[in-house]
C-alpha cells in the first residue's frame, strides 16, 4: 500500500510482539477509577516490567504480589495484593494528589489480558446481547481483539430497534461494545477500517422538518407543525430509498442509499464521566459524519488502556448536517478491521478515503468546530507529511474544503478535507512507530 493511498494507515499495521504477561490495573481514587497498563516479566520470585511506561520492580511469592512503580519524577507507587489465576486485587500506597509528601491508600484490582494464540489476524463474529447508551471506560469489554483483527456484528437503529423490528435497547443511539484492543494505550491512535456496511432490513425512519440551528424566524414560524415521523422503504436489491406511501411531488422520488455509522468512539479518558451516546468529543461519539462509510478508515485518539471501541447508530443515508434531526435511521450488518498506530496522538477524529483526508471538528458552535477541524488538519500535514507550520498553512490556503458534518446533535460538526491528488508531490510521510 503506497502512502498516496493511505498515508497514516502505513503506520497502523498489526503488531504481534506483546509482553507475555499484561494486566489492566483499576485503582479506586476516591471513587474515580484510574485504568493503567501493567507489563510484568516474572523470573523466579522477581518481578520487573512497566506500569504505563514507568519502571516496575517487585516480588511474587506463592500468590502474594508486591511491586513498586517509579515515575519519571521520582515518585513511587507501591502495590500489594494477591493473584488468583487471571485476577489480582489488593491495596496501593501512592502520593497524595494534593501533597506529594503525604501518602494515600487506595484499593486496586486487575485482570490479566489473555495471551494471543498464534500470530495470524482473526475474524470475530460477535452477536450483541446488550447495548450501551453511554461511551464509558467502566463498561466491561464485550470482546478482546488484537490489532489486525476484524469484527463482524450487527447494530440497532437510533431507537434501539433491530433488523426484525424488535426493540432491543433504549432509544438514543445504543452502541455495540466496547471492544478491547490489546496493546492500545493512551497516546496511541486506533485505526478502524469499515470493511463492510450493509442494510439488513427494508425500512428506515426519519422526520420532516429542519433543525433549530437552520431556522430563521420565518422558517421557525412556518415549520411549527413539522417534526413528524416519515417511514422510508429501502430497496436492498437496487440500493434505493424512497418515502413510503408518498404522494404529490415526492410520489416518484427516490435516492441511492449510502450506509454509514453515526456512532463510532473510544472511551473517554480518566477524569471524564461517561458520555451520552448522543454526544461527541475528541474521542469520537455521535459524529453523524456521512464520510464514515464502507471502505474508509476512521482514526480516533486512544485515551484508555485497550481503547474500548464502541459503534452503532446505523444510517441508510444522510445528507450533510442531518438537517431533519434524524437521518434514514436503520439497523446494519457491520464489519470493521482495527489497527494501531503506536505512540502517535491526534487532537481530533480523522477520516481517510481513497481520495481524501479529513479531520472532524466538534464543538458547541460552528466557529469553534471550524477551529478544531483546522487545527486537526494542520497537525496531520505536519505530523504525517513533515510540513512546517508555514508550509501547512499554504496548502490549506489553496486546497482545503469545509463541509458541515452534523447540525442535529448537542454539538456542531465541521469537516476539513483535502484531496490526495493535491498532496501527491509532497514527500512520503515517515513510517509511524509500532510494536
């Protein structure tokens, strides 16, 4: 794969070399759970390794474990507990967060990440049994996968209805997941390639009307009676959608479908509460960006060990902005492939198609969303193509395109786009760091 086709994905190849003993440590800091990645190497009774990159040393005798992590600032964190097969629990002794000269005691637990059997990428078929209405680091993973693996699953529509018309979850964009990606750590980037998005039922639901952000006083007055449900028929053979039982000017109206995911996210970082699946942030969320389609790759900044990937909110089709509040809401058969860019952080979600690179700004106003999208594109040009800030601004000045991604949520989404054809003469980006 050449850089002209997929500049960032070059750095997101699967990695297979993983420490033999990896644990996810959860420490209760006054009611707030801090998740960390612990790598342990056991030689006799001696332990060595790392905790979120900090050096670890300790002992393991029978089932009693004691280890100390030493930070770059010289602060030490002591952990003492017992191991029971794939579980560990005990107490930690850490510097007080307000006074480093004082120590504080915190309970911790940990679970061992299963070792990979073999090196070949796997294709998982996952059937959800429940769904999440939040993007949360505290929800237990539904499946453990490795970089390079694919997952085939099914999503509900935004109302929680499956392909058979049965309500399976609460409305509000219920999500499948989270999927734990082995080796993903804060500071990495998760690459999710949408290898297949297929309709699995013959109808979608939408509304008539216009979202509040688009209403002038006159339009607001004229549309007070709108906001009614509209059922659409989906012709899966022809790949077309049309309003059901339409009359008048729309009697013969139909449009080609283009299935997409409205929701795609990783778990938010430490210190943040669970986010509603109607919300967005730098971790993704209810982006409702109609470039999240089959064949494209979405990049999200990892903020928790394992990334914790969520997906859902299938759309058969959506115009820019989701202007009627709902797109063509439907259930989907979904397959995604994950890869990992180690030690490369991004400030905002990215999308890559065969012909474009895109950054998504999500904020409370269109001005702020524009700023975030622009900042993300400047970072991509500097980080991925080696441009100086001056050079990156010159490229934007002659080639950037801005599209309204989402107007229907609690935040505004604006996408900055660059055609890859414009970038063809730039130096090939250096390969990213990978394990």
